[in-house]
């Protein structure tokens, strides 16, 4: 631990004989997936130490959220991890629902599962495409994006947006999903599994892929627990931790799925875990669509539900509700909560402190990229500089999520 | 284990340490402990066989400017991978006080504490490398998440005049209340 955080001068004193060179990687390097900057010490081509420098995309969401009413924070959560906006929306509204002690209708719960799991597949497909591109397999990118495009189109049909959705609401979702869309998604889950097989034939037995990922960036289970890894990062090391199963939220306890686990904790295992997770997600979507009941998609409570156009034009009370909801929001009684959900990248936590007004007093976003990236120095020591690209990719970070 | 049972265990082990018990939403319970005893309580929570809070889910600071006598709170949200229960540990600080770092217990506290230092100015003793994380290293305009740090700067409208000095003066940012 102390070794890790020595600055460069001290490190040179310890290793006076060696020939260490310090180079800078990023923040505009294409394989850092954004604006991550690494200060890398190398000896020859071997990495001696890595020092991540973050904060180039620090947006101040936590400060901004303190000045907004609770509903206005939902679009901010979209923009944190812009690769998995639905999951972030869902995590936030679940925290609020726990604070308000309300429960959404059953149909909304199943809709949430469908979109959140579609989002998980989309996130992992984007990860797979870019990670394979980093390592040198270009075909995978096109195949993965072809599938991801289908999911993006579903999202466009569901809520009109392709990247930042603002779809979840306190007590339900914004819009209902029609039967034609559900049928198409159901058909997609079947065709998608075959596409996954194609993707796996390209990679799983590929010699170059195996040489670049097997044994690269090994994280043991103890290390994973020590560094509080979550999501596929932790599960690939055998850390059996999935909040969907361990602390179920929504209707996940009524659905049947397996938690993908790895054995060796190297980059290859993280790849297999994510592939398995995509299969499990498509299983979950299929079950959720089959079990989805008819009924309302948002709670029928004027305190939280934004009245529709017709309602507010015909009824003065609805118009008043609209004004109050838009200007003041709904107050939450004083208290605090830590609510965590399983986002595609890992544990997504919201620590919210309320002071009894319509605005949050303090929100802390516990984002998975932020915690997972901390292991990069430990993971990359002793590997070649070229493997560093693999290692950044394998953590699966989004810089908006990391810097917030 | 239920939150109340965890509370009893801590009460028995550290009789005079708990300053306040903070019940909250969803059955969650947090305790406010004396800052001198924080590291000991945290170590106990991590190592006691029935508790094993080996997973630090989150660490953050809160600023209660003008609301509480002691301005800052540092909040530790803990989780146990074995027993699947959560607990919240809190410590309350005056503005010039510091608290012991928990990096020795949970490694991921490293960046969390650096971030809290960066955005609130709370100092963590014995932290291996307490430098700014999100803001630039040479940033010297204060700590952004404090409540007395302005959210926006209000710029005065530039107006037309031949007096160059006045135009330049009008472009200087004015802090909003």
C-alpha cells in the first residue's frame, strides 16, 4: 500500500540501479476510453508502476444535484454512465421510492427489468467491441455494434431517446411499452443468443485473443475483496457478489437467473463472465416479458405522477399538481439512505441525505468505475506496456462514471 | 444480522463511544461515534466473526453548515459479503478537526478519502497520499462541495463604453450568495 503511493522521486531512490523511464499516457489516448490519464513508470517495456490521474471529466453532479428538486436529478444520473443510463435511472428512483415508502405497480417493475437488462447487454456489447478493437480484433466491433444498434432502436421506440433516456420515474416509468415492441424484444432475445455464439467463435478459441488475455491482470479473490471490487470485475475473481440476488430489489427475486463466476481472475475470465452475463440477461428479459402483467405503468398518486395533457386541461386541481410538481417537487422527510443496485459495471450506490425539503441536501453517487479502477496499479505491475491497454479495457470504465 | 443486534454488539464492546444512534429509511441504522475511537470501532466491525464488514461500499462527507454545531460528518457505508447485511458508521467533526484514515482496513478508501479531502477539505490522518483527486492539483479556490462554495458565478452584463477600465471591471466574476 505504501509502495503504491510513493511519488516518483522516492521510487527512484529505492531503485537506483534500475533504468526507469516515466511516460505519460492520455488524457487524449484513444485506448483510455475517454480522458483517463496514466503516468506510467516503465523499465524497458515492463510496467513498474502506474499512477492514474482522474478528474478531467469532473462535472460536479453532486454539487449540481443539491440545487435541483428530486425529479430533476434523474437526467443527471443519465449522464454519469452514458453507456448504461437506464440502470442509473433505476438505481436512483429505487432509492427515492425507499425514502418515500411507495412501491411501483407490478407492470412497471417488469418493464424496469426488461430495459435494465437490455441496457446491461448493450453495455457489455459496447465493452466487447471496443475491448476487442483495443487488442486488435476489428471484426468483433462491427458485429457487436450491429447487435447494440438493435437494442438502441428498441430504446428509441420505447422512450424516444437513444443514449440518455430519462425514462424511469418515481413510482413507475414514463411511458408504457406496447405489445409490438415487447414481441420484437422477445424475438430479439432468441436471435441474440445465436449472435453471441458467433462472437464467441471469433474470440474464445482465438490464439491471439488467448495470448493477449489469458494470465493478464490476474486479481485474486482476496485482492478483489480488499479493493471492494464489484460487478464483472469482482465476479471474474470468484467473488460471488451480485446485488440482484444478494439484496434483491424490484422483482429480481421472482426471476430465475445464474450469477456468472470466473476462476482465475484474469482478463480472459472477465471476458467469459461478461459473455455469460449477456446470456443470463437475455434469459431475464424473456422471463420478464412472459410474466409481465397488464395494468398501470406508474403509481396513481397525484403527489408523484405528472398529470397528462388531457387531465390538466380539464381539471384545475391537476393543473395545480403540475405546477407544484414542477416548481417545488415532493418533500421527503428528514433522514438518510444508502441504496445500492447492480449496474452493468458493478455496485451503484446512492447515499442521499434529506432535510425535509423538495431538494436533496446531499447526494453521494457511489459509482462502480471509480472503485474498480483503483486496482489498476496492482493489476498492471510486471506486465508489458502493451498489456496496459488490455487492462484499462478489461476494467470497463466510463469516464463520466469515474469522475462524475 | 438485524441492525439492532449489530448495535447491541457494538454497545457492549464500546460502552461510551456511541454519541448518537441515527435510525433511517428502509430499516437502516447508523451510529455516530467519537472520532478518536473511529478506527477501533471500524476494525472491530471488520474483524468480529459475527459481523465481518469486509466491504466498504461507500465513504463520503456531508457539510451541515449552520444546521449542526459540528460542521462535517464523514459517513462510512459498510456491507458484509458473508452475512449480507449493511451498517452505517458516522463521525462528526468541527471544521478544523481531522479523522483517522481507514485505508489500512479497506483499500478502496484511498480514493474515497482523497475525494472527500478534495471536495470538503476534511483531513484524514495517516493517509498515504492525501492530495486532490478530482480538482486540479494547484486548485486554490476552496473546497467545491462545501455549502458556502457558490454553485455559479454571476457575470455582470458587459456594457458599451469607451472607458476600457470599466469594461474590464464589468467582466470580473461576482460570487452569488
